[in-house]
């Protein structure tokens, strides 16, 4: 049989190959023993590590068992020392093999001080994180080699990102009690920042004066539900808010605006972009799509496109995203661009989990809303989620929405910090145009038509944003101007430049 050869066609001498040294996963037995000894010497040392350190973080199983036993005793207000732990060593052969009670005595005898207990704990935890990183890396490599029909490469990336984020979140001791004076200072700082801004906005501006005045802007960590029946303008209002926030960021820096991530599960990114072009150029979106624009209008489209090109507004039009995938992409965008506002169009098109639908739709919506609220808190940004309303609205004479009209309303209303409804009375009036009855005189019919025209005139180009719930402030109604031709909202006082659509 022909001997094996290297790439340089040279046959290596038998027995002269340099063996690859074995790579031992990170561990620090000295730190583990020092921490255990410090706790045995003074149980108060446990308080310095109890928030972030767990038995599974120890590399030595015996040390993990000792730490777990000590933690259990201390949590039960008992003393953890050589005497109280003696019974554990007598029952466990693994602990007997490492020296039994003598091992405990050596741990306690070698401890000098408890001052470094926190440092020992962080060293142990850091080594655990590194071992977990190695494990995730192995899973990534093996998963990429073993192609799973049900798991695409993109799914594998999202799964790995989720594992990495979960790993990064473990052991963080950022929570816990804060003194009241620290919380007061934070609140005063927010109030001062809002006072210095022209619009008195605490969070991200919506771009609408009266709405910002009522809400104080969109607050970080808030879940904002924007609901309405079809054709009310939910997507148009959300798109306008996203544009206004992104434009404020572009023009004034980090002040009132934000980098915006827009998850459009219903419309494509091209359709959304066409809407924005229509709004900015004040040319019907259908004409822009068909290219039916005049020579005079073309420069307006170009100027609008150049303006939109500079906006920090990012669109993801992947349909039926799971909350997990949405979270992964939002984290990535924040890491890369500094995300400040998330818009989701719309709630009922999202999926709760990759594993399939929940037992019922209400339960699935509950999981979605909890996930979105957790995302808002995790990234410390406002999340606007659009939502449909039930058909019960259409059965009432007054069709203004109420909280009970939310589909699967229990969980949505409970998890949301703000619930807003968009309502346009003009839409319903257009469908109530009077028809002459057979037994009706011309005078009575003309009188009904006149009253209907007066109501239609009053409602023309007007929309109501009904704030049905707000944790931070009052509820109420804000009136806005709405131009359906360009799907454009504006403050009523600033709407005079728009063309009359009569």
C-alpha cells in the first residue's frame, strides 16, 4: 500500500508527527475552593455572590454540590459549616472520594478573608460563560454540518443569536433594590430634559403636537397598541409616526427622534416606501406605482426620494415573524444602528413561537403581547404594535372604538402601557349617503341630504386618535388632519397647505 503524503509530496517519517495538544475548557479550581472556604469561614460571604452564582457554574461537580448544600442551608437561615455539612459528605460517595469532611476542613483552614469572595465568584462565573461559549460554538459547527430539513441556515443563525443573548444575560446583577433618591434623580433628569425640549417630550416624538402633548412622547420600555377597523388609517398613522421620529433623529440628533425599525408583515417594503413617497411628494401612490406622473411632478418625487434615503428608518417585510425572530432582529439592529423605536404592523400577523400555534388564539396573542412588552423593556425602547378590532364596532350606532373591541382584548389591554384607537367618522358617513324613500317628499329628502352634507363637511379630512388607556397620564381624544389621497396625517392647525379634496 502506498504511504500517505503531504501536500508537498513529502512522506512524513513515522512517529515524528507533532501531536495536537489537548485544549482543556476554562476552569479555576483555586477560585472555587477559595470561595467555598470563605463561605465556610463566614456565611455572609455568600451574600456577595448569591445574586449571580449558581451551582452549575462550578467546573468541579463536588464543589458544585458543596455550594448547593451551603446555599440551601443559608437560605433556610441555618449555619453552613463543617458540622452541618458533615451529613452530606457521609451520604455522598463522590464527596467521600475527594476527602470527606477532611476536604471541608482544608477549605475552611485555607480561607484567609471574605473580602475577595465577590471576585472569586465572578472568576468562577466568567469561566462558566467561556465553557458555554465553547459549547454554543460546537453546536453551531455541528448544526451547520448536519443539515436539518426543518431548520434553515437563517433559523440556525437566529437560534445561535438567541443562545448568545441568553448567555450574555445570565448572571447580570443589574437588578435589585435602588434607593429612592436615585430613582428621584432619574425622574428629575427626565423632567429636566423634557422641559428643555420645545415640545415638552419625555421620549420619542410622534411628530404630532397635540398627541405629544397628551402622551409626553413615546416612552422607553412602553408597549403602545394602535388599533382600528380596516380603512381607518392604522398603517398610515404608524408610518407617519415612524417617519416623523426618524426625521427628528436625522435633523436634531438623539434628542426627540429615534432610529426606527419597522416590521411590516402585511405590506412589502416597496409598498411602504411608495406610501412615504406619496406623502412627501403629495402625489397619489397609485400614480407613482404606475409611473403616471407629469414632468412637473417628477422633481418632487426625486426630492422626496433623496430625503427618505437619508432617514434612519429600516423596514423588515418578512411575513409571519415569530416573536423570537423579531427580538433577534431588533437586537441586531440596535447593536448596529442604535435602535430607538419599533413599529409592528400588525400584531395578529405575528406568531408566538416556532413550535406552532398555541392551544387557542387568545393564548397565542397573550404570548405575543407578553413577548413584545418584554422586548420593549429589554431594549428600553417604545414598541408600537398595530392591532385589529372586532366587528362588534360595526353593530353599534356610535362606532367609536372601545377597549372591549380589541380582538383577544384581555391580554392586549393588560400588557399595553398605552392603547390608542384611530377613528374616522367621514368613512362611515360616506357609506350613509341618504337614499330617497318611496313615500318621502322631495322636501323631506332634500332636508335629510342637507343635514348629511353638513355632517360630512364637518368630518371631512378629520381623524380622531382616541387614547383609551395610558399608564403615565390621562386618556382622551386628539383630533388630526387626514388626507386619504396621500395617506398623510398632520396637526389640524398645520393642514392649511394641503389641497382641498371637495
